[in-house]
C-alpha cells in the first residue's frame, strides 16, 4: 500500500531523538536498531509523544508523564517528528 503525501512528509521530517531540539514535543515514528526491545520496555513506542528535556552525555526525556534518561546510543535509534 503506498504511503500518502502526508505520511511521506512526516517521515521526511523525522530526525533522531539526538537531533531533536530541547523543549520540543515530538512523536515517536520509528524505532530502528539493536536496542529497540529495550526502548519499548522503557515505554518508547511508535506513535507516543515525547519531549526532550535536556541533552548531554545522556538525554533526559518526558514520556507518558515520566522523566527518564537514555543514552545517546539509544536515542540515535528513536526517529521522531514534530507534533503539529
């Protein structure tokens, strides 16, 4: 089934959680990489909203009302797009 123009634009605008700006509300689009099962265990699932609170050695995020820190390596496996 072909993607719609809207879905194409959302995927094209997706960035990794590392690349997302601090303070922006983002929607998780794709989890891709060896840590995906661990990310899902932590609550990082496709279609959920996440806010990046701080960057640095570890990223601090707010997801489902909970703050958590994840490594830059795991954050690289989370593709997000802006909530609009």
